[in-house]
């Protein structure tokens, strides 16, 4: 109710962007950082129903309503972003940003007058004007953001007073089977010679609370969303993990070692195989916070 009242008067954005040249800067910079491929991006579009479902769980709590100006940070190929464009309607607007050129190219094929996609990353959203959004959300992405304090501060800068921040992502308080298998296999020879350069960071709830305090979000609610990812076998699970992580399932080991590491991971997943497939429990921390 609080959110509905606060979100009832919105303007259609016109001066949303600071400068187009900054968009170009992100385009060039992000290409150097990402290890994504067209194949992984296309596969993710096909198999991301789990993330789509967790996004809906988040967005129901965020209470997105018509006329809102919404930013989707780490939008991937834009499936969920397009859904939000329907909800905000023709007087609202939705922008998706993602550092992966491959995913943004897929997203840009979705044509709606109130929907746009750009390359960019959570840590530096300087292409957008301060207080230009009513809601900012981050689904299944924050663990890949290397400078999480900078990112959450950026979200605070972009939100108007009373605007809403939504975050859903894996909890650092409980390790999933994927994290355990990845850590165990990559600690073996010869993979251990190649420490992961930008490992995912799953926040514990107390770490998340600190980030929110530091960025000006004293009013918030965090709940745990317990989900289970099920696949028919180990190959399907690893394919989903590869597409979801833009190929980072194997940390920073060289390309030629990846097929071997995959086989070793597959052997570990097969130990969890039951009659109807593999089931991985995942705890997600789901935050809705209000900009003070
Ligand atoms: C699992 S996908 C989630 C995509 C989408 N949010 C969804 O729910 O389907 C993670 C996304 O995070 C993006 N990503 C990685 N690092 C990022 C960063 N620093 N800032 C923003 N997005 C990032 C990846 O390119 C990828 O599209």
C-alpha cells in the first residue's frame, strides 16, 4: 500500500540520458571484460525460465504499477524487462542495461515504444541522470558485479526519493550444490593453478544490509525465496549453469582444460542424480528497499 501511494504520480521520462557518448564508452569498455558468446546468450534466452520465475517473485513484491520509470540492471536478453514494459504501459518506460554485447543484441530485437536496451554495467551508470527512475531492480545478477558497494550507491543515485530498489540473488548464507561442486573440482590439479579472476560474490544477509545502509536505504524488507532448480540430467544442469554465468562455470581455467573439467563436474552432478533427474536447492535473498 505504501508503495502504491508513493508510485501513483510519475512523469514520462524525456531527459533520461546524460549523453550518448557515454553509452559508446560502455560499449567499448564492456567488450574487454565479458567472456560471453552468441551461443551462450541464445541458450540463456531459451533456458532462463528459472530466473524469469524468480524475477516475477521479486517484481510482485516491488509492486511495479502503470506509469513507472523502471531500470533493469543486468537485464540479459530482456525477457523479464519486456514483461515489465507491459505492466508500466505506454506512459511508463523501462530501460535494460547489461555489459554483454551478445545479450543486448538479442534484447534489442524486442520492439516496444516504452522499452530500450543499452550496454552498461552496474558499477557505473553515469549515462543516466540522477533521480530519473521510480524503480531499479537487479535479478540474478548482483553476484557478478565486482564492486557491489559502488553499484548499490549508483542505484541510490538513480532513484527518486521514495523510489524502490529490488534485488534478488543467491544467498551467501547457504552454499548451493553448484558452488560446492565448482569449488571442489577447481581445487584439483591442474585447475588449481588458475585462480578465478572475477569470482561471483554471493552476499550474506548482514553484508547486504550493510550495503543498503551505506547507500541510503534504511527502510527495507529482505525475505528468503527458496527455490529448486531441476534438470533431467547432469548435462542439462551444466548447460544451464554455463548459459547463466556467461561461461564462468569454469572460473579462469584455460579453454583447452574446460571439456575435462566439465567431465569431472558431470561426475559430481551424477552423484546427485535420482530417478526423475537432479534437483538443486537454492536460497535467494529478495530485497525491496525504499530510497530515503
Ligand atoms: C543470470 S543473468 C540474469 C539476466 C536477467 N537479469 C534475468 O533475470 O534473466 C546475469 C546477467 O548479469 C550480467 N552482468 C554481469 N556482470 C554485470 C555487471 N557488472 N553489471 C550488470 N550486469 C552484469 C550478465 O551479462 C548477465 O546478463
